[in-house]
C-alpha cells in the first residue's frame, strides 16, 4: 500500500517531499490539506497530527511530521541506492548539516522577510531582513564556489539537501526575488531543475502559486 | 587524536552535542568561545566555520556545525552500537522528527520568548509564553507511554531535548503542567550519562542570565 502524504503544493516543505518521492519513483497517496483555508485545523486532521503541521506522512504504523525527517526516511527506506542520502558518515553529516541549516537559519530568515508582509500588513520586506537572508545565501554560494559543478554537500549527484533547498530557492525566485547576487546558487538551481526528476513539474508549479499569492499581497499593500 | 569542540556553556545546542560526545566516550578537546564578547568572529574561527556559529566540531580535516548533525555524526562514527541513533529507517525517522521539532518549534519558541528580554531590552510577552507551553504540550504527547523520547533507550533525541528543556526549567518555565515532560526530565537528570557534568552548569547559568534581565 502506498504511503499517504498530507500536503499543500504551495508550501516548499510539502514540495520537498513530493519531489523526493518523484526522484525515488515512489508512489504516494497524496491528499491536499489547504492551508489557506485552514484545513489543517479540522478535527480529523488534528487526530492524525496533533501539531497540525503539513506535510504529514503515514506509512503503516509510522506517522511522520517534519518535512526533512520525511525526505530522509523516504530516501533510506525506498531508495534503490544511497545517492539521495549517502550512507558514508562524513557525507551524510554534511547533508544533515544542510538540512538543519535550512530548518533553522534559512527558513527563519526567509520568514522574517515575508511574514510581516503576509501576516502583519507591512507594505514591503525590511532592509535588515533582506540583508540577513542575503548573508545566508552568500554562505551557500561560497560553499558552491569551493566545489565547482558539485551539489551542496559536495556530491556528484543531488541529495535530499539539494531537494529541500532548491524547492525553497524556486519559491524565493517565484515570489519576485533574484539570485543574481549569488550566481553559483543560480547555476546550482538550474542544475537541480535539470537533474532532479519531477522538480520542474512539482516544485516550479507550486512555487508559481506561492509567487502569485505573494505578489498579489505586495500589490495590495502599495 | 582528540576532536576539537568549539562551544559556549550557556548554549543548549552545544550542551546537546556534548551529551552525545559523553555518551559515545569521544575524546573531546573543549574550546570555549564567548559569543557575548564576539569571540566567534575571530579570523581563526571564521576560517574553520564561515557561519561562525557554535557548536562546531573539528574531526581531523572535517569541520561540522549544527548541533543535531554533530550528535548524529558522533553517534554514527563513534557509537559502539546503533542504540543512540537507530539504523532502522522507521526508528531513525522518529528520532529525526523530534530533532527537527526541537529545533524548529520547541527551542525556537523558547528563543522567541527569552531572547528579546535577554539581548534586546524587551519585556515578558505572555503570548509567546503561551506558544511555548503549546509546544511543551505537544512534546508531552510525544513522550507518553515510553521511558525515553523514542522508546526504551536514550537516543540523540533525548540529548537535544534534555539540553533544551533543562534550559527552560532553569529560566523558570513551569513544567509541572506537562507531567510526561517533568517525569522524563527527572529521568534525564538522574540517569543520563554526563548530564550533571556537561549540561547542568550551563543550563543554570542561562537561567540566571535570563532572570537577571527579566526582573
């Protein structure tokens, strides 16, 4: 029986899981939880996940939240090889380090850019929040400079870290921001689009929806 | 050869990784950095870690940061078996879920509550405290029915959560209303190897710092 995934295409965290499943040729029973309509707060969903976050994966008796735990689980359980989540201890630590960076540095700095606009009626992102985000992108850009042509963890093939960070990066671009100041990141994102199965079909489509929403809000504030 | 570990005792993530280092018996060379005095910005350290954050582990020519990646690495590289970080994908997924929950939700909400008071001259925000208790209640649910965070053995999830939750307690957060969390933390205090040595002093210092600012 295919695992069930509760997800919302607009959200990069859901898209990371959807892209990972595509890359693994893994069938998922995908059920949409519309966050714009607060469907995550419905009692039947809270019964599955009391924290009512999205995505949630149900695989037999495993109920799994946290998108990055889900992608590493899927890669470990269903990967034909370990390309997406290398077993070598040092390489894996680099992938994990990037996933945690995504979770608590990049994500937080991104939210500081967009949330005041989306949720607090501010007319545009603050300079400080944009600078903080640019700093984080510079760290990634510099990392790529040290390993030309490779992916973020220094691997020859993309890993789940690339999937998670790339689904965010295409959301960033779709919302109207530019990677021009971070050319290696831009080149890396292009490589991800071309080489990660399902990326264009899944992530770019969802990112475009997010972008439309964000731009409409910005316009309404001006 | 000993591993270099750059840290600050106040920092819960640093203490989490040290708990794992203790558990696997790793030979650690402690290098304390005072972040409040900007010591992490010194060129030698930035050369090792351009992100200049702590904890940072240096194992030979491999430098690693992000405390939970460090804990998982230490368990995988130096653990005598996989009990700290199970190899089975489902068991490991439950550990990872809690590591991300701790980082992105639980400790994050604590930081949102205490950091403005400690570092930016802000005052106590009851709404943020309510959000922290909401996250603690979720943790309470996750801990129900088993001795440690995930089942019957200590894992790196316990290390990460213990460092976080002990810091909350030291800062005066009332854990009594979360009975599973209280019982589990008491177990960590009593039974987790290295807890008194590597976690308690730093947690106490953090609590004192917060209380001195919150009046």
